[in-house]
C-alpha cells in the first residue's frame, strides 16, 4: 500500500474512532440523565458514592490546597512587593484560587483519585459479568451503577473545589501574615473588597460543576466501555486520567473566555 | 394459553461482523425439563443463552420465550421476560460490594415491595436450599468458587423463575462442589417446577441429569437426543466429544499451512 495512503487511512481511522467514542460517551451521558429518576429512587446509593468519591478525596484535596495556598502566598508576596503592593496578597491568593486553581486543580486531583477508582471499579464489574448479571435480573446498570456515581461526582466536585479554595486561602494567610508579616487587617479587608461574589465565587462554582460533569462521565464511560480484560481495564484507567485532564484544561479556557467576555 | 415449549429457537443465525457463529439453528426447550447445550469451547453456547435473555439480537430467525419473540420486545418487554428467568453465570457474577445475604436479596428488593422481615425469611430459605444459610453474613469475596456458584444459584432462583439458565456451572469446580451443583440443578428444577437450560462441556455431569441434549458444532446443531440415545450415537463428532478423543471431526491442529512449508520458510 502507498505509504501516504496508509498514513491517511490510519489518520481517518483514528478520527472516526474518536468521533465514535465521543458519540458513545454522549449517549451514555444522555441515558444517565434519562435514568436519573430511577437513580434517585435509590438515594442511599448516591449518598454512599458521595462518601467514596467526595469524602474519601478530602485528604488529598485539603493537603494539596494548603500547599498550593502557601506557594501562592510566597510567590505572590515576592512579586507584589516589587510594586509596593504586598497588602494585596490576600486578593491575589483568593482570586487565583476561586477563579482558576480551586476548580482546575480539584478537577485534576479528582480525576486521579476518584475518576480512576470509578473506571477500575466499573471495568472490573464488567469483566466479572456483574453488569450482565444485573441486566439479566431486569435491573438497569445505568440506573443502579452509573447514575449514583455520576450524581455523586457532580455534587462532590463543587464542594471539594470550595473546600480547596478555603484551605488554600488559609495556606496563603499562614505564609503572608504570621510568617512574612503582612498586615492581618489588610490581608482580609483587601480580599473582602475586591472579591466579587457573583463574578468570582459563582463563576468558580460553575466551572467546578462543569468539570464535575465532564470528569465523572469520562470516568464512567471509560469503565463501561473497557474491554473486559486486565489490560483493557488498565488502559481505560490511564485514559480516564489523560482525557479528564485535557478536557478540564480545554473546558477551563472556553469557560474563562465566556466569563471574562461577560 | 400456556405453551408446551417455554423457549423455542427457530432458524436462528447470529454472528459478529461477517463471521457467522450460528447458522439456522432450531431448538426447543419443553416446560419442566432439563435441557443441556453442549459443544466445544468457542462454539457459541453461551451466546445462545444471551440470545434467549435478549442481551443480543439475532441476524435472522427468532427466539420465543413464553410465546413472545424476544428481539421484538421493547426494553420494558424484555425486562418483563427477564423477570421470568434466572441465570447462573460462569463465575457466579456476585456483586462484590454486597454480602451473601444482600446478593440473594437484591432481586427481591429491586422487584418486589415485600417487607424486610419477609425478604429475610425468603433469603434464608433460598440459601438453605443451596446449603449456605450459615454463610449469609459473609462477603461474597470471602467465598470459595463452589460456594460463590451456589450463592449465585440462590440469587438466580430468588424470584422463583420459570426458566433457569446455567452458563458452564461446573467450570473450575472440585469434584465435591461439582456433585453438589449437579444435584442442585435437578432438585431445584423439579422442586420449583422450572425449566432448566444448561450450557456445558462436561459430558459425564450433563449426561447424568439432563432430559435432552443438543450438540452444537460449526454453528449448527450437530446432534440431539436423550443422553441414552447420544451415548450410543455413531456420529463421529458426538463420539469424539463424548469419549474425549483428541483428534477427529474437531481437529487437534488449528488451521495452518503445511508444517513442512512453515519450517522451511522460517529457516
């Protein structure tokens, strides 16, 4: 076969397969929404999943947020003092966390911590025929397995991002006020004046909600679509992290563009 | 009107892509009987169970369950048919996050509004039938292969199904567990007045309890009959299978060019 033709053919196959997967993932997403009523009838399952995906992710979120906040405090102070506005450190830390780092880093950590667990769990359930068994018992796996995990992820993400931002501000405060010696009052009052609830806090929450939908559905789809073998599940788990991370970063740019434009 | 045959397969063809797995298969499964489907690995025995359960659709022909054509049912219709079926998967397919008790209670909780006290009694009765009432508090991950298979059987019969399907119920079991499962299949079938369909390649076990046997080979029904008829069969495939001969109509070697040619080409 002509090498150029072969390259084009491979490229075409890759593109077709990506579009196919995007379509399947969208279909799963829509089915999950359609079956949400049935999922919410079993609300205890969603609560249980919130514990596994949300509560169990708290440690990594809190520890990361604290260090990110401290680094922001240090770097921010170093830069701001050159312009003689080191009192604005509180604003810098809060805005960076609320608008960007809170939602984005939380989503990346969520994809690594909870997303991989979801993919591996569902992939293994498929490999051990648990999903087929459920289907044969006339119980929809989308209502019983996918739905509760989806809503747990969507509910957990904005809460985790809020906790991330709060703990990050604490970390920034610890470095800026007790260690470096920035004025305590200036730190909080500047933040109070310059952080807008609608444009900073709510926009950050909207971002984390969108990231929650994206990361959770990617993790669920990868698990649901994984070939039922050890290699298949391992590849699906890797794909969850890669796809979620890239999607979060891409979506962040798009959302930020819209938010700044308005 | 009650059909004589609870499941009927008529002129069924099925395949993946261009590769046909089944060609024009006909089978009937009479009520109250234990019917075995036998054949070599990869001949599509399990696929027949999946076609009966409506998990996949045939390319041609049809499967009817209780007079209803399976692939023409909508989701609701298929789920209604599945409520009449119980299926034992090859490795049990127990839900690993649930205990033995909760696994057996699962279909009852999903499909009935029975009070928890009654579910408890029913679950213990089902587990007692498979000899594992004492294990109801264990997690499914704590069970041996044979025990997991028995719990899965208790779950399959949780709603007293009309049809019980078994996918390789003896695979990987020790002789004692095998004998227990063998005995349970016949006992439960007769006690529940159900119809059993068993996919297996274990000749001795299938011949000991089945009322009727279908042999599947090359995508078609190669032979059928009662165990007595088949054990006397002179058909080369049946003879090879029943006596476990390594060569015959099913060749020992996978399709390959001549040995000599392969060796010389690689030299």
